[in-house]
């Protein structure tokens, strides 16, 4: 590779390292929130924080796609150099690049399919996506360490005019990709994001990932005999929908922020978890396990840590935007907690257990 190509490749590589690292860190954070180890804690305030971190995760991943393609285009002549392997260090370098490229492509392609909620594979996406992310970020760190002398030399010198157009096209492509999709997260861009995968279209002006029919809960959710059970060390207390509506009401403007990167704010109204726990004979700040009428699937049960059950903005929501919850939004009631992933905002709740 000549010096001019090195300068172009180094600049694109640095940009890709930034976007991929940002994507990795925010993705790791989302994983820890959903599968928290004993040492990890996540606050309930500010209410918009997860919306920002997960939006950043998806947007930085999308920006990485044109950057990765441009970087591969800038170095592809090296793939045909002969001899294929000149030495053991050269063989290890080529192997690391192969691992890096495969892992990066896997992460970006599967992430893009996840954003579109299209899963043409048999593996469990979150688990494998998380595992390969470590391979990708490790490969990037090794690659940067190996190429650091070249990067240092290249970034201090401007590329030739013939290569500047390629760089400008790369930056423009990454920018267009971000603007065209970021409306799913950034409300100000919704009118110009032609490829945004979520909007305000849906029941009660809010998108839906999983409908009541798809979850198989339409009949049980609308059953007049439905009761909410709240289990505490003092026993089990049950509430009808009318009894829940008779409890003190709390309303709040809170965002739904999903792992696919889309988010939208809405006005929720219902019973605050601290109020409900006190009424049932328990103490706010006690961790609570939430059970849904949806028995199949990985998100029929979620855990609310004490940080959230002590927060007055954590709601057992009964209304959305001034109307009774639509079945697709969790009727008869659902959890809406500030600064939580959408997959943990359990819908069609029928049981709460203190831990």
C-alpha cells in the first residue's frame, strides 16, 4: 500500500474505531441493565438516560457500516498481494484482520436486522450478538496496536487531492446514513429521516413491538375476572381494575426506549409503585419481580430493583395519553419505570412479588 492509501485508510480506520467503540460501550451498558450482575446498579434518573445511550448504540452502529465498507475498499488490493504469507507475524496479522472483518460484519448486519425486527436465523440474537461484540472489540484493539506506528505517521500528513474526494464521500455517506435513520431516536429529525424504523403511528400514538394477539393474551387481558396479585411477606393482596383505579393516581411524561434504538415520550397515568407497595403492606425500595399474562418468551418476567420501586415515577400504568390502555400497550396494566429498556417495561401484568 502506498503512503497516500495509508493516510486515507488510517483516517477511516480511526473514525471506525471511534464509532465501533462507542457502539460497544453503549451495547455493553444495555446488556448489563437487562442482565445485571450483583455489582451493577442503574439509576432511575434522569428519565431519558437510557433513551440517549441506546439511541447512541444504534446510531453509531449505523454510522459504522459505510465506514467499514470504505475501509475495506481502501485496503482490498492488499488481499491479493503475493506471497499470501511472508512470515509468521504476517500470517498472524492477516488472521487478525480476517477475524476483525468477520466479527464486525456479523455485528453490524445482525444489528441492522434486529433494528428491523427481522430474524432470519435460529440463534438467540442478544446472546450471540453480545458474545461476538467482545471478539470484535478485541480484534480492533489488537489491530490498532499493530498499526499504531503507521497511524501516527499517516494522520500527521494530509492525503493527496486525488484521495480527498474519497474521504469526503465516506464522511458524507456516514452522515447521510445517520440522518436518514436517527429520527427513530431524535424527535427533531423525524420529518427528515426517511428510513426511520419507528414513528408515532400506532395505538394511542405510540409504536408497538409486540401485540396482545401475538403474545396470546387477548382473552385473559380482557377477562372481567382479572385480578392483580401483590405478594409480600405479609401475605397476598389482590386488586380488581376498579380497585386500582380508586388508589391515588400519579401521571408522568416518560419515554419508551427500546433496544432497537427507537424511543418516544408519552403521558402515562396509574398507581405509583411506592404507593402500591405501601397499600399492600410492603416498603418502597424493596425489589419486585413482575409477572405478565404472557407466559411464553423471555420477557414474561422482569425484576424491578429497589432504586426503581422507591421512585414515585415508576408506575403501574392504567392509562396512556389520557385514554385507557390499549390491549397492545398492556391492558389492563403495565409497568412504566423511568430510565429502563422497553423490554423490561412488562405489559399485561397480573402479579407482583417482593424479593
